[in-house]
C-alpha cells in the first residue's frame, strides 16, 4: 500500500460525503417530511405555534432548505471522516482501505448518532418546550462529546489489553467497558420528556425511525463510496489485478 496522501483522501471524502448526502436527502424527503407535516398540522390545530408567520415557507423548507442542510452536513462529515480514516488506516488492525472505511463509518454512526439518539431521540416540530431549547441542545451535545470520548477510550483500552488477552478477548472487554460507561452516562444525565398531551404516538415513532434511517443511509453510503475511492487511490494495482481474457 502506498503512503497515505491526506489531501487526495480529503477531496475524495468530500465527494463521498456529497454522494452520501444525496442518498440521505432522498430518504429524508420521502420518509421524514410527511411526518414533519403531520407534526406541524398537530401544532397548528392545538395552537402550540410560536406566533406569527414563518419567515421561510414550508414548501421552501422541505425542498431547497432540506437539500442545503443535508448536503452541507454530508460534505462536512465526509471531510472529517476522511481525516479520521487517515488516522485509523493501519492503526486499528490489518484492514484494507474498504474495511477501514467501513469501520470508520460504522464507528462514527454509533458514536455521533446512535448512542446520543438512544438517550435524547430526535423530535418533530411541536415536541419540546421552546423555553428549554438551550438546555436540551446543551444536553444533546454533551451526550455526543461523552459518546465520542468514551468510544475513543474504549479503543485505547482494547489496544492496551491486546498483548495480554488477544484480539477477541480484548475487543469483548473494551466493548463491555464501553457499555457500562455509556449506561452510567445515561443514568446520570437528566431525561427530557416534553411530548405534548395528545400528540400521535405513531407520528413520533415514525419520525424517529426516519431520522435514524437518514443517518444510517448517510454513513453507509459514505463508507461504501469512500471505501471504493480510497482503494482505487491507495491500491491501484487492485483495480487492474484481474487477468485479461482473450476475446
């Protein structure tokens, strides 16, 4: 494998993030937007709005606004994940570019979204008190920071145990330690439950599933796209390794 060209991988990470963002945008529009509309309808029917008209119309929010947010998010995370790939390649095991990209993507999905999501799941409009938005935002980002730090700590812990326990036992011990640490974080951080009375449970549940599907699509798409691009860059001989057959 050739030395790691960080700049070239960063560019490919941004492109892969853009491609993954397009996939996530389709999922967000098809699965998420109908439940956002249902939540807004509930808000308007029960007069839980913030008063006054919206500065940006709903049609623009659900199209250009959604596309801008998801694509910018995908490109930004693609660049960050590409840099994480450069750090991880060759340091987390004897994995090739595709496997390393898959590990980075899966780890990012778990640490940046799934673990915080299980404590503070996504909510549609009309769910949540406007007066507590600062507190809820701070708690959510605190959970993200804790999740990332605990995940990194689990990796370091597993590598420290590797010489004495072997790969499998060290991984199990590190995973168990991570679960205990995350459980303690869940127990000590305050809960947030501000679902208004009468809000349709199916709308809330389906919105949260859609939010999870968007993130899953984003990171799975990135892992597949970036893994392919990184392999073509770092292992060019693998692309031409198949023998040519005579016509």
